[in-house]
């Protein structure tokens, strides 16, 4: 495993170093695949996007200006490529996320509600999969990739406020979903 | 009222307090909120459990096997029309830099050659015996490897004088060599070399 920083790997890739690209691929292929999967819901498509993203890195490594983290830059490309694939293959699935922002999340869940979620894995996954893509991506990038909300805003090309709103709605929808599936746990 | 609005805005930051990415004034404000608000502390606990469950479930999605994905990417790289450095030779605007690079690689100094004013192009026609060496125009085959070109020029002890032009034509000075009785013999030898597409004898040169 390379000890080079992400930026150093990109510099080597910009110089045509395929070994550096392999190291970069090894480091980030999981991140790119998983994020793409949240948009495409299809492993084969996510793998195709992974390939396209890494080819794009090969072509554009020299354009990375260092104004954001490499991972943020990479996930921005991933989001763009994922949406592009949806446009090409499944245009009917593209939703206007902006039009959905005002949808009420339903009744608010009391903050005192505490669910033993560690024992309810299947239900959690089911509820995650019911989230709208934009909401799930925010949840994934926050809790799994542990990115800041400005970084998420940059990756998803949305305002900071929209990131927070989507997280708020996602949380409420997840908790409501879990309450229904678990038979209504008392607050 | 203003405090309530601020608290609502701060509550929205709890996910990023939880994942450790809040900084500065926002971090300080959320920490102060957690100290004074039981509601905020309960909300944080709910988020903590939710985050743990999300991480556990999201971890279940694995990327495709590394070697398969890398092999696929390598096939894509091979199909990429990535220009090789040697081809950059022939691009207009890079000729001067390319010539310097070649000269440095060959350890050859570029020096201006004094050309006899009475020169004529000789290529398969009547020859003019030149002393002190020859100015030769060369064009290499498209797939020529740099090592092959370099080997040819070193064998002749040639010096790059001009080019490559936009069409990939170079002019080299070739010192007089006992192997070649005259310019025509040199020309014939050059035209037999696999890397040479075209060769023309331009002039004799004064040392």
C-alpha cells in the first residue's frame, strides 16, 4: 500500500504513472463504488461508473487544483458520472430533487425516541433503501464517509442549507419508517 | 425567540458534531447548546444510534473484486488515445523544446553549421561531393521508437540542426564517415534503415 498522500498520488498520475493510478484505485475504488451505488441501486452500473470515474482521474489528474480534499473532488466526479449514466440508460428514473425538497417529512419524531437500532439491522436497511436518493446520499456521506456539510454541498452541488434540510428529513423519515416496521415503539 | 431559532439551527448541525467535522464557532455553539439543553442531548443520542446502524448497514455493500475492476480499467487505459512523449515531437510549438531535449539526451551540443551557399537538394539525382560532412533531411516512420532513432543518430555521430517541423521532418549534420564513399552512399544507407521513411541530402557543410 502506498504511503503517498492523495495529492502526491494525483501528481504522479498526472505524470502518466500507472502504478500510482493502481494505488489510487486501490485506495478509493470502494468509496466511489459505494457512493455510486446509492444513486444507481445497481451493482453493474455502479461498477461501470467506477471505471469511468477512474478513467476521468487518469485524464484530469493535472487539473486538480487542491482547493478541496481529493476525496471530495473524486466524489463530485462520481456524482456527475452517476447522473450521466442515469440520463443515458434510465432517463425515466431521474427525479427533480429540488422539487422534492419542500415535501413535508411527516410528523416530527420526538427527540426522546430511542430505538435499539443495533438489533434491527434488516429494518434499518429497508428504511434506508426507501429514502430518496438525495437524502440517502447525505446520510451516507455524513455517517459513513464522515464528511463535513460544506464538503457534501460541494459534492452534490447543492447549497449548505439544502444539505441540512435533507439530513433533517432523512432522519425523520428513517425514524418514522422504523417505528412502523417495529410496531410503533412508544416515545 | 431569537434563542429558539438559533437552537433549531444548531440542532441541525448535530449530525456533523457527531461525525467530528464541525469547527470553530459552530463547534463551540453546539457544545454550549448540549450543555444547556436536555432536548439537544436526547437528539444527539438518537443520532448516535442511527449513525451506528447506518454505518453497519452501509458497510454491507462491497465493491467489486479489486483485480477484476483494475483489469477492466487497464483495458480502458489502453484504448485511451494518450499521446506518447515521442509523438509530441511533431506537434507545432514543441519542436524547439523537443530538439533541445533530444540534444541533451544525446549529449550532443547543438551548434550552428556553416552551410555552403551553393547547395542543392540531392535525392537520387546528381550528387555533389561535400566535404566536412553533410546536411541531411530525415523523416522517421510513424511507429519509430525513440531508442531506434537515438541509436541511428549516435551511430552516425549526427547532430540535430533543425526541426522537427510540423510534418515531423528534421535536419541533421552527419560528419564525414569512411564507411560512406560519398553523399549518395550515405543517402542509400539511410534509406535502408527501418526507422527512416524519407531521407534527402541537402548540402555540404563546413566544419
